[in-house]
C-alpha cells in the first residue's frame, strides 16, 4: 500500500509559497520538504537593456541583500559593460564637441577682427 502524505504546515492549498518535493528519511518514510521560490538575477540600472545582469547570482531579494554584488569595474553589478562603454564614449564625444565649438568660435572671432 502507498504511504499517504500530508502537508507539514497549516497551509493546505497548492499555492506558489507551498511548493514541496518528496524526501525519503533514514527510517524509510516519505515526507514533504518545502522548496524555496526560485529567484531572478537583477536587471540593469540603465533601464534600456532588456536582460538580466551577468555575474550576479539569481536569488531571492532577501538573500541578494547579503551578497556582494560588485564587480571589478566601474558600475559593476548594476549596469551592463556595454552600457558603461557606451556612456564613456558618449561623454568623450560630448567633450570633443565642446572643444571643437570653442575652436570654431575663436576662429570666427579672429576672422571678424581681420
């Protein structure tokens, strides 16, 4: 005859927080072990990239608070490397554009003076 199983906690419905797996004890009994919910890796802070961050574990939020989320680069653990690279290039190009505008302005003033 098959052994009947009952939940070990008060919640008697098959909800997302009440998922179980079967486990066999040393005394050859089968009983339920409660499984934890599966976590997701955090998303990028830039808000543009669709995927999840690489190098940060996929765990529940409470466990994620305890983990080290930093990587050995600028904005590591919060933004994609591609986004950081893009922002650095963007900032460099803006600075270059400012210097070019200054040079053009001084050339135009020198042309007026002549």
